[in-house]
C-alpha cells in the first residue's frame, strides 16, 4: 500500500479514512449476516444501525477531505479566462 501512497502523493489521512471505511463496511456486513441467521429471535438492529452510522460519518469525512484538498485543472488556472474564441 505504501507504493500506492507514494505514487498518488496523498496524505496518509485518505488511506486511514479509506481503511476505516472498509472496516466499518465489513462490520456492517458481519452484523447483517448475524441478524439474518437468527430466524428464531426477533431481530435487534441497534448494533447494525450504529455500525452504519459510523460508516456514514467516515464517508462524510472522506468527502470533506477530498473537497478540501482536491485541486482541479480549472482551479490551477489551466483554462484561460475569458475563453478565446
């Protein structure tokens, strides 16, 4: 994974957040599988709901960090303004 970080030149925050998101998604799936396996009991969704909320918070943080750091060619001044005709 370090070679990918070096290649892309991103801060470690993105990879930490992506790993956290993957861990939360895995947790949500494991909880869902456990819920579906209990057919004789009434399902308790509290742990699953909390896991999904945590996953959504991590995804929001990823989006926020991307918005703060991602620079498009337009922002770099790659396009002359006003456009030439």
